[in-house]
C-alpha cells in the first residue's frame, strides 16, 4: 500500500483560496483521468466539498507522487502552483488512512460531528468506480471510511459536538435565540434544489416557518422539492422561477442560497433594492465567480421526513458571529452556503441585512468547544486505522499464499499421475486413499507456515514476507498476479 493524499481545506487555506480552487463536476472527472494517466499513480479518487479538495492516489513513488498530484490540483483548480502550494497538506500511508477516517467521522469538518460528509465520501467513491479510477486500495479505503463514520455516529454522541452547516448557519442568523422561536411565522426563500438547499428547506420546515419559496434553474427540481415539503406538512410551499428571485426578496424574511451558478446569484444592490434602501456600488468588495456544481436532491430528500438525529441532541455552545455595526435591526437574514459564494459579500453593509456565509461560519466555529465524545471517536479512528492497515498487509500476501498452495496442488497431481503409471493395477478406492493421504501431508506441512506468514505480514513492517515467500518457493510472479486479478474482479468483494 502506497496511499497518498494531497489537498487543502478550511483548516489549511482561507475561504478566498478555497473559492477559487473549487472543482466543478467536469473538472473532477478530468482530474481523475489525468491523475491515472500520470506515471506515479495507479488509482485515484477526489473528495471535493464546499470546504475541502483532496486528491487520493495509490502511488509507487512518494516524492514524484506529491509533485505530480500537487501540479494536477493546481492545473485543474485554476490556482497557480506557487500560490496553491503553501496551503496544501500531504498525508502518506497510515497517516492518509487516519486523515480520511477522521474526515468521515466529522472530526475535520468545519462544524465538528456533522454527518453530511458521509454522503460526499460516498459520492467520491461512486465517481471513482464509475470512471474505473478507484481500484483495490481506494475501494477498500473509502468503503471502510463510510463504515467508520457510521460507527462513530452510532456508538458515540459525536452529533452533540456539532451540527450540519445548515443548522449551525441558522443558529448564527438567529443571533442567540432558539431557531424554532426565531423562525416561527417567517417567510423563507431557498435558492437551489441540490443537497444543501434541500437540507436547508427541510430544516426550515421543521423550525416552523410559515412559507417556503424554492427557486432553481431547473424548474422541475424546484417542483420536486416543493412536493416533498408539502408532504412534510409545510403550510405554504411553492416553486418560483429564478428570474423572480429579486421579486421574492421583497417578501422573504430568510434567504438560504446554495447553487451551482456561474456567477453571483444575489448582488448587494438587489438586496438593497428589495429593502428599499440605498447602496453605494463603488464600495462593493470584489468576489470570485462561482463554479457549477451538480444537484443531489435525491440523496438528501429523506431529511424532510426523518429529520436530523443531531437536531434532537444537545448542541455545542458556539460563538455567534457579531452583527456588523451600524446596520440596525435585521429585516432580512441571508445564509450563503455556496462555495464559491452565491451572495455578494458586500450585502452585509446594507442597512437591515444580516449575512452569514461559509467564511463567517468558519470563523464562528474555530473556537467551538469539543464535546467529550470526540475523544471516544478519536479512539475509534485509531483502532480502525490499525485494523485497516493489518487487513491490507494481510491481503497483500494472500495471493502469494494461494499461489503457493496452487503450486503444491499441482505437485500432488503430478505425483499421483506418475503413481498411476507405475501401479496401474490400483483400484479406485486405493488410488483415492493414497491421493487423500498425500494431500493431507502437504496441507499439514503448509498449514503452520502459511498461517504464521499471514500473521507476520499483518504486522507493521510485514510487507516483505510476500517477497520472501515467492523467493523461497520460486513462485511464478504471473501466477501470483493472476490470483490478485481474480480477487479484485470478485463481484462480491467490497460489499457492505
């Protein structure tokens, strides 16, 4: 195993860099294809979310792999390598496994303990499988990461350490009040109908808003989300055209936006016009254009019916983003969950506006206290990393052991055939008894060394035992490779 991950996240890079480096679906596909075409990599997977971009690969050379993966990330993100390099982190072998397992458990999330990352890891694996860039190592790794994340959420109270970004963002908008009390009776506008937007709509529905309008570039998806909201008991849910978003601003008390738009969805001037106040356009801060992202409504529609387990548990105490001075009481609350941003950051200077975005959420969660359950999750991660490493090392030697037993079986078959030529008068019963006796002798001779070599190979530093076994018994490398391919092509392999 030579697992390498190169990436950047909210922990290593400012939001402005993450915005520029975000990868559209097409860019992710091309990145995976180019990574596999690169000499050091034999497998590849990309985990791209609103606050992290990570490229995983099975490489045969560490330094060449780091250089190649870093260069590819820079090429496909559009951020120059010199500018990107200071924000990149590198993890190798067991440390890379530890990193992904920690990510899957929500330990590395902007809001510790959030569970949405599991869906994103599942999507990353699915893309690698679809493009055939994820082979034995990455299939095993990502499948196990999903199991570790589910175990952490089911066996511990990690959900109490944090919530989804949606819930956390609404708490910031509520400015210290209970979200259910703050949202009751309000009118909401949700822009987008993808995973985060549908989750936001579901959360607002549970919080008791009076009305939800959904705007999306594909009207059918907006209609689908409205239908789900209606089934969940939202008093008034309706779909609107994207062209009517500025008109809807005049009615909305809460706006949540998370789209894959190619530019800003809401400008500061549009927000100011909706409130009937003046805004100096010359004072606007420059913003980066957005990058398209795929909708994932189907994966998250269940939030509407089932709700989030985290919402029913105790919440971590978090610092609330202070209201910008001089803006007065908020008349409209804006939550921008897109990366890059949907809403012009300058809108926070409009009188009567409270804006919370990914950057302010990162700032608010930076000093959030850890729940006691986090230590328990860290223990789970450490145990699972050790178990995964042992399993991979044991799996590495299995084809060699199978090849050894195959060779032994061929030797037995050859000797029995020779015996038939020397003793042609043996009856079937005698021949069967002799054959079984010889096989038992061979099996007993091989049993102890093959069991022991598997045990030794599963320990740290045990990778060399497979080479030693092949050398001692002069095993055909092609036979070993054939066993490996057969194992990899097993249709039942990796199913959870």
